C-alpha cells in the first residue's frame, strides 16, 4: 500500500518535471531571436538549400532518381534529429549541474526531456517535408505508416546514445570533442546527401556495410516507405529479413547499455559534477 | 521505517568522499597509462555512524560548525547524495530548501520561473496556478511578473523565490538550510515569521544552522555534529550548551562535549556557595533573591563578571543580567572572595524555573565557572496570566460623573 503510494508519487513528480522541462526548453530555445520558432524550420531548410545547390544542382547527385530532393530533405531532417538528441544529451547532465547539486529528482528526466523536445521539433520538420512532398507530387501509399515504428527505432537508438554519453561526460570531459568527430564522420558514412545507389555502383559490399548502421537503415527505410519505394534498403541489399537483426541488436544493445550505465552512475552525479 | 511516529529515520549512516589527487578528467590519461594505477585517492570521512530520527510534527535542528558535515547530512536526507553505507528513510513528500530559486532562469519571465521552480519542487501546473495569486501577492511584485527575471533587482528575485517556496511548501517534510536566514533585516523578519508559522502548523521541519539563537527559539530537539560525528542528540538547551563549550574550549575532547556537564569552566574563580536562593514563590511581594559567594584561586588576579539567567521549564531564557551590564567591577586577587546578591521582582507565571549562574573573564574570553541549573524554584501565584511574564500591573478605574 505504502510502496504503491510511493511509486505513484515518484511517477507524478517525473511527469510534472518532464512536462515543465519540455515547455521551458521550447520557450528558451529561440528566446530573443526575432524569427523565434521559425528557426527550427529554417535551419534544416537552409542546410538543405546549400546541399541541394552543391550536390544536386552542380555535382548532379541523384540524377534519374525520382523525388531525390525530397529524399535529401527527409534525410537531413532525420539526421538532425539524431544529432540534436545525442549532442544535447551529452551535455545535459553536466549543464544542469546546479540543479543536480541542489535537488533530488530522477536524473533520467533531463535526458528524456531533451529527446522529447527534439521529437516535437522533428514532428514540425516532418510537416515541412510533407508539404514538399505534396509540391513534388509524391504518391502516398499505406506504407507511410511504417514511419511510426521506424521513428520509434530512431528515438530508442538516439536516447540510448544520449544516456550513455550524458553519463560518460560527467567523468570524461573529452567525450564531446570525440562525439563531434564521430557525428561528422557519421554524416558522411550515412547515405544522406548521396544516394546509396552511387555506393552500390562502386561496391555492393561497401553499401551493405554502410547499411548496418542503424541510422542508415532507418533513413533508407523511411525514404522507401514515404517517398520512393525504389530506394535501396537493407532488405533489398541483402535479400533477407534476418539481416535486420544486426541494426536492431545494435539499437537494443546501445539502449540497454546506456540505460544501465546511466542508472548505475546517476546517484553520484551530484558529487561528481 | 521502524516507528510510524517518525518522519525521518537515519540509521548508521556513513559518508566517504574519495578525493583523487589528480582527476581522470581526460581520456588521454587512460591511453597514456591504461594499466598504471591512475591516481592516489584520499578518502575523506565526512560523516561517521550517524543515527537519529525525527518525529512527525517536530521542528528538528542540525547544528554544527562550518565543515562539520551538516550540509552533507542534509543533502543525503534530501536524496541528493547517497550514503556510503547505512540507510535514510523519509516518510512522505520532502521539499528541500537548500537554496532559494533553484533553476531560476534569467531569460524567462517571473511567471514562467514560478512554474519552473514549482515543478522542480514537484508541484503540477494546476497546483501552482491555484496559488499563483498568493505567490505574487506575497512577493509584492505584481507588475513585474511578465518581465524577464534578468531585469529584476536581486532583492526582487529573492522575494519571488522565497514566496514560491513558502506558499507552495505543503510537503510532509521540509528541509531548511541556513541560507534562508540571510538577507536584510526585513527579509529575515519574514523568514522568522514563516518559521513560527511552520511551528504552529506542526510541520515536520529539519533546520540546519549555526545560529544557536534561532535553534533555541524554533527547534524542539537538535543534534550537534562535529568532525563528522554526532556529538549529542537532545534538547536544544543541551545542544546549545555543548555547542558553546566547543567554542570556549577548543581542546575539549569530543566525548567530553557529549556529556552534559552541569558545571564546567577553568575554575580560576569558582562559585563557592549559593547562600540565598528561592525555592517556592507564592506571592508577588515575596523576596526573590540570589546570593552567592565567589572565590578566586591564589594565582588569579583580575576582573570577574558574574551573571545569571532564569529559564522556564522549556529551557527558554526569560531574564538575566550580569555585573558587567550593571557596571559593577569585581576585582579579585590573592584568593579573595566576594559576595554578590541580586534582587529580582516576581514577574513569573506559575511553573517551574531554573537558574544558570556563570562567572566569566573580563572580555568574556574564558568561562571560569558555568553552573547549569544551579537553582531550581517553583512559582504558585493566585494571579494568573496567559502571557509569558506576569508582573504586577496597577489597574485603576475612576468613574467620571457629569
């Protein structure tokens, strides 16, 4: 009876805090800037414009691929989401050191709040993508619904990484530089601005290897489900569903290890920061 | 929780901090010397075997010098630090006021900060919304609520933080750190009014301070922490006495501090005898006289201050004075003795009282003889009063006829 009450009150505190932190995060994000929230749309659009001009217009990437521009935008939006959750998660615990030292609250809330506000951002960006899709004349099918489990997979992977990095950063302050480099490399190792078919033409093995990265698998699957069914995916490259076990195992492993490590370290955050 | 009467139970809690001489902040050191023992660590024992319990509705004090470990203990009760061993049980919701305005963000408006700060203390938007007007009224900054916090004066920020804390604090257990009691005089007054209100409302409060006067006034019970050890757990008067002894006698062993010595001091001058003392007072015109003989040691030469303090049955000091205040010099040389008398008006209500007598050096630097409860007496008067003191008040009435 008593423990039930405790669990409920604990859960209550977490939801109150989660909600308020997400609201605050949104209020603070573009505070003071004239365009405000519009920036959360303009930033990926600006990046898209640059990449489009350089890679699609001049370097002629994605020639002959249907709706390649929308695919590029969608890829950027998904990658940005992953970057946002992991980089924010990395600095979240150390950044909130003052709170940690003065209040006792479930520490995971900070990471969850960060990824939740990034998720809202992603939703806004996906609306923009869908407007582009309409303009571009993309034919929709029921396979669009596949986006839900795929985004969920990306969410779990990103939050798992965020837990791991956030907890590690408390001890090892070099992690943020390392993670910056990894993200930079990851951006080019993931078929975002170049079509995977280019890699396939060069070496099928390389393409198969690239696709084992969960983010690459998710990006390509989302593109296939939403924009262009001809997009090469993990399935089309390997020809068997079993291969999905590899990225899925990576996602689950990272999430579990991240959660366990975070849980183990979180009671000491207040002292270590 | 062993006893359901308790709000907080702390049982044999230890806290060690491992202080590395060189921190492994960078991965470089991992790469350079992965197999070498990376650092020499020093373990600091911040708290050793602390046990106590706080009853529901109790105003409980934790007293200690700076660096004694009291703040560490507080942070462990608040759940911010984890004990190295031992357990801490807290029944119900606990709100720590370790610092005012936790999470306040200068870029948010006063209003937004109220909701953020409230959420950090565990209050839902609805709960805060219901009390929002009360918070604003208490802080007296209604017109500023939609301005950014960075445009507030520091005084306004403190007022806002304090009113959020006080208006919302409907928790089962409150932890108040001494930082609350800093600020200007009017703010302190507000703080103390708030403490009295908490005490009246029978809230469970854990109050951490080194201000013995505040502890004596508000706390029902207290513990004294020194060097990570619990020295004493008892009435505020006992704790206050031990705390004062700690400062008067820096060489005193911890174990000696714990003993509630009724009488202590350097004994250069001592109270030789109490010649006259009250035992039972039945009427206002009765004599309440304290008469005592003091004697100095042969080697002693100098001035002595003799004083007394009359306390009620709750150990609360009511009146007192000393020869320094009364501008009477007592010079003693060559083992001389002196006789001092004080005549005190009977202003006391019915009840039991005790008197402390103290002999001190000229500058209050050292205590020669401190006799706790040297005299005990009872008052039984016909004239009752519900006030703390009950002096003779002459009341006159004259009917004016036209």
